[in-house]
């Protein structure tokens, strides 16, 4: 964990024996739980995620096909929605900033926004709009 990264404003999320936590300016960390105790070292995302941090959210089909969703502020532009493999968070599956034509761009960031997953779609609230993500037709 980087020095000075001891702020956890949004909490964490649990799925299938794992706790997912992202502190301010830290990596997304996945802690395996054993008898209620977090095991160290955690599995971490491949890059640090900035301020402010909202809690991650997990979507899954029971104990399979799990994805950790997280929204990051971008001081120089729109927010960014990330998707990570919940089995191993070092595997980034998606970023709304990856499309060259900005098709997937999230609107202006709102602090501590939590992605909502329902009916096979991911909803992200932003300043003045709600962005909806799902499979393209």
C-alpha cells in the first residue's frame, strides 16, 4: 500500500470469500478472508486509482463470471468506469476511457458515485446524466 493511503471513504464490497477495497490513491485490493480475517498480501490492480474513492461493486452469476466495477474521478476530464476480473483484480477487463471515439465516456464526475448493476446493465450517475453500459446490439 502506498504511503499516506490510509483513507477509506466508501467502504468495500464482499463476494465469494473476498473483500474488495480501494483506498484513496491506492490500488484496488482483493483480500481473501479466512475465518473473518483478511489475508495479506492482497491481490492488487495493476495501477493506482485516484481520489475520491467510491466503494466497488460486484456483479456475478452466483459464484461465477464475477466483475468488480469501480468509478474513478478524472480531474482532467470525465469520470472513468472500470471493470476488473473479481477472481484476480490485476486483470482489467474494461475502461470507459478505452474507446478512441469516446463512445463509452462517462459524464462529469460526481463524488463517491457507486455504479449500479441491474438487468445486465451498469448504471453510472454523473452531473446532469445517467450513463448506461451493456452489450452492444
